[in-house]
């Protein structure tokens, strides 16, 4: 599935239920350290507790009042005590305290760097500076020997704009924040800067999918990489609501609001969470003042699910090596390896399911029904997509019971402990199979979430997928919808273009042509070598030369007649072989360069490749003992007139480097001269002497030195 399709499917999540049909996804309770008189908001995890903002009186410095005559905000730290209680909150650090706003804050993984918001102007003499003039900026500090030191302003701070609510990505490569700097979409927008060479690059606006003409702020990055933030510009329940989104292929998907009771008609913001949203904290003014609430997931939640991909079992098969069969009694036929066959060069075929199939495209003789030539063959491995799978209709009608199941889920290494269904209308259910009906027409996003068995640490893995289901008024509307959908079906994919298939080519006519193949009519094959004098070949004598080729890959001896550069040129020979009673005759291609190379290998095996077999010790003139191997080399060169050879001579390291190089070159030249004397064109032979520079064995033993004194015959124009 391409990137654009994935993004389009993800964006179907625009419709998200704001009410729960059965059970709330979350339970919430106000934290005991929240007060009625003061504001507490924007918690963040720090060490074994929480850091949060509050306008409680600290009594340590003179602080100035903001709106409603409340003190400005400070950063406080609080630790849990027991299973439900909390210790008293304390100032996070005196060295971070100013007389104006301090916070919100966030920390790096090691908890030794803090990024926080505060006013630009914090000197006491500026106590009369109004809030509108004294903007907020981002600052950082480092923890060392019990104190926060080395305080630095963010390099992009601007006294004419506010920069606030900073948070690092999980890998600390990005810093997310909110700002009303010029050039945004209105109000405060979300931005990020990327770390490069220990510095922050220019801010990047998250774009119109995330930012609105309202205000977006309070970003948080979940362990899965989701961006959770607050906005009063998207269509929510009222005030600020909390949303999540994810960046896919450089684009942000349409933000999805969290369900009640986290979101409400009041301002809800500043959420942090553990794991997959199992529990966490958020801020809300639903009880008049800003308070921090604890939430816990009651029904397992799944975020940023992948869209369901269809398993395609139908494909378009064709071959580019098109031969014109119109004037001959031949036809193309596909054998799909599952018993199915189709006639034609380009065909559509559907498999019943995944598997490994050997596919062949053959040219069939219409007269005999036998295979004339196999044009291509390959192993086709068809796999189901690795994903949870929702098996259900794509369209139904109001009040009809729809069956759903996840039994075709294909996650081999995922031990499923629980199936969790979200039907997109507020109703949820558990189990591998489920039934559900819809009361209203529309498009719904059905989600299947999976929980695995817990590991040794008691942690369950999660995986999820979603699909769209359309609910219509009645069966007539459903029939019209189905007919339209059929008319819009895309063309079948080619097997090489499918993510589900792996193709391992065994043979291709096109590849054979590129390798200068020759085509012969094979009259029979045997697993034992035959004598050319056998009576089996009597009908051919005087008419055809019979050639024997050993097929190493099949462990068979092949006996052929004729030789042409094209397949169809052998058709008359093939028909004559059929008429002579060779009923299993067929055409094969042979890569002559490969065959020549095989014969050269057999030649060196038979005679030995060591120079001692060709030359006297430490001499360059060939001996009479070398004539059989060189004459056989002449036969091979004549048999395969297009091949070119490199003849390489090597020595051991006895003697000087220069002497051995000269010796090897003279030996090569002696062989070249012999071949040219046998009427082999000098343009087909390249002689190279390598001396002692390329040993294949140790030179510390006589056995090794003998192996290094060698001559090699290499086909160089394959």
C-alpha cells in the first residue's frame, strides 16, 4: 500500500464518538493535592513523583499577582506516599524561582536537563511591566551537584512573542513547543525544532492538520510516539480538549479527541501518560479552579492503528518475452502450480489462499498437447499481510446483525490473549468473534485491538487495525452501493507489485536471450549417460548431429539435435522429431558461455590446473605432455566460437618478485602462441601473467607452492 493511501485511510478517523455506549474508557479522580482555592495544572513526570505548576503562596520571595489577584505560577514537586497518598508539595528548586510565571516544565530521560517556561523579564525593578508586554519564553538548565545551573534561553525566543510548554521527543531529537510567533495559523501554534550538531534547527510549524485559528499547546509525546496536545480550535466538547495525532511519512494525521470523561465541556489540557495510556494525569477546570486529575484505562485503548489491508489472491500474469505464434499451431498456457491453468499470454488468475506455487508459462503444441517450450518459470510465494484481520462485510443496513471475527489475524510471533472490538459508535466488545448492529446510517470506523500474553515483566504487547464499514437505509441502497463499488474496482495487481508476494525466478526466455542463448530440440533425457551409437538415435543418423549435455541442476543427460538462435526457428525440427516418434521432444535453451565455462572446469579437473602439468619446472616453454589439454582447449574454443578467454598464469614465491612476474608472462605467451598456431583468433585470447601476486595457498610448504603454480582459463564475455 502506498503512502498516500495509508494517509487517506488514517484520515477516516475524523469521526470519533464523543459518548460511550457501554462503559467509559477511563475512570478519573481528582488528585488529593489539588485544592479548591488555588490552581494546579500541567503535571510532568520527574524522578519518582510529579512536577506541576501552581499559584499557591510559597512565602520565599515576593511574587506578583496576575489576573484575579492570584499569585503567578511556580514549579512544585510532590512524591507519592503509600498506595494512594501524597507527601506535601515543595518548591522544585529555589534557583529556578522568579517573581513571575515559572512553568510548565519537562525533563530529558536522565532527568538532568530541564526545559521550562517563564517570563522574559524577571527582575524586581520591572514589577510594573504588564503581562501583555512581559511575554513567556523557553529556558533550559542543567542539574549538577544538587543544583540547577547553566540556565540558557532558547535560541529562538522573541520578546515580541511567547514560547511555552516545551517537551522533548522520546529520542530527544526534537523539541516541541507552542508559540504565537508570526506566520502561524492564528493564536498559538505547535512547532518543533530538530537537534543537529548539538544545536536546534529552525522551528517547523506542524501545519494545518494540527494547528487552527485557535490555540494549540501543552504537547506530550507518548511512548508509542503519538503527539498528545490541547486545542480550543478543533471541534470538541467545549473549551480546550485533548487530542492525539501521529506523524506518518512526514504528514500529521487529523487529530482525534480523547473520549469522556477525560474531555469535558470545560478546559482539559496538559495530559501525561504511561505506556499505552494505561494511566496518567491531566489538568481540567471542570471544578472551577484548575486541578490535576488522575486517570486509569478501564477498557484497553489502542492508538494510531494501521488501516486494514486487503489480502489479494487475484493477480495479473503476463510475460514480456512475447513470441508471435499466430502462424503456427502453438498456444500460450499458464500452469499456476495449484492445478489451475489458463490459455493466453496475459491472464488473470485467483488463488484460493496463501501458499508457495511453481508457476510456468509454456508454449503448447496444439497437435499433440505437449509442451513445445517453457518460456518462463518461477516460484511464487503468496503470503497474507502481517496484521490483525477484521473479517466482516464492508457494507450493511440499519439494525442488521453483523458478524465480525479476527480469526484470520496473521501475526505469527504474537500470542493473542485478548481480542477487543470498538465498533465506532461507542460500543465495545471482547472476544475473537462478535456481533453488532447499528441504529443509524453513516460510515463507522471499526477497530480490532489485540493484547498479547504478558511477558516476564508482566507487560502485554498491543497491535491494532481498523476498517471502514458503511451502514445504509435498506437493501436497495445497499445493492446500489455494491454495484457502484464494483464499477470502481481497480485493476488486478501484477505479482511483482504486490506486498504479499515474493517471486523467485527459475527461468526466463528474456534473460536467456540477453545471455546469447541458443535453442535446441531435446529428444530425450536420461539419468544415465547413453552411447551415441545406441539404436535410439538410428532414425537421426545422416541427418542430424546428436549433442549430449549434462544438466547439473537436474542431474540428467540431455540429448539434442539442431541449433537455432530463436525458439520458433526450431519448430520445423521439432515437428520432424515428433514425426520420427520422439513424442517427448521439446525445445530447450542453452547458455553457451555457461556451457563453455563448465567444460573448461571439467578440463582443468581432468588434466590438473597446475603449471607443472604444462611446463618444465622454472621454464616457460610448453612440454609435449601439455598437448592433450591445449588441444582440448582448442576444441572448446571452436565449439563455442563467440567466447573470449583470459589465460592467467601464476607462480609461487620462490625467486624474486620481478623474476616470477616475467616467468608467468612468458608462460602465458607460450600458450597464446600455441592456440594461435591452431587457428584460434588472437582477438579471442587475453594472456596475463600475475607472478606471485595472487596465491591461493600458503607458500610455506611444497604442497602450497605447487597449488600456487597454476594456469587458469576464464570466460570473460559472459
